[in-house]
C-alpha cells in the first residue's frame, strides 16, 4: 500500500479560474508507481476553491468567473463581514459553493481525468497571496 503526502505551494494568482494540473503533477506525490488509487487535494484557504472542468478553451474559465461574480456579487447590502474588502465575503461564499477539496482516481500511474478535464484553482480574491494544497496519495503498487 502507498501513502504519501506533500504540500504544494502555488504562487499568488490574480482573481479567476486557473489551470493548475501541471503544478499538481510536478509538486505533488509521485504517481508513477501507483497502479490504482486516489489523489486527494485539500486547499488550506477560505477564499479560494478547487474544481475540475474544461482544460482547453480559456473562454470557459472567463465565463465561470463572470457567472460567479453575477451570482455572488460584491457589496451586497446584507453582508456584515466587510472589514477585509469588498471581495472578501463573496470569496468566502464562492469557496463554500465550489469547495476546498477534490478526490481524483489514479490509474496506471496517471490522473484518471477525462480528455478535456483539468484541475482549477478558483481564486476569489482580487489580491490574494500564494496558496497551499495538501496532496495525499493512497493506492497500491
């Protein structure tokens, strides 16, 4: 049985939906010896989230950002948590809606993502710092 855990450090990214599949593969646990298993990714932040979606057309990432900004607007009159900026409370709500974690199957040493799937960091703050993801691999040789 394989158990491995690594913390992945991402540099600060602008607000939006960013493909991070390559960063996960480079910084995450070594997958090549795992015949079958799962990679669990957990984002250690409350104003960003993780998702899997389209990895080819950047219009999808832009459309997602625009949709979430309409669905969860800044400066809503009912927000009480406003001391950290106009984007802070909406960022927390977006994080709850999308979620902080993903579990991805591993097959023959590779992420078992579909042809057009990629891993996203969904950055919900306008001026965020770097982000940390705990990547835990469980599987068998």
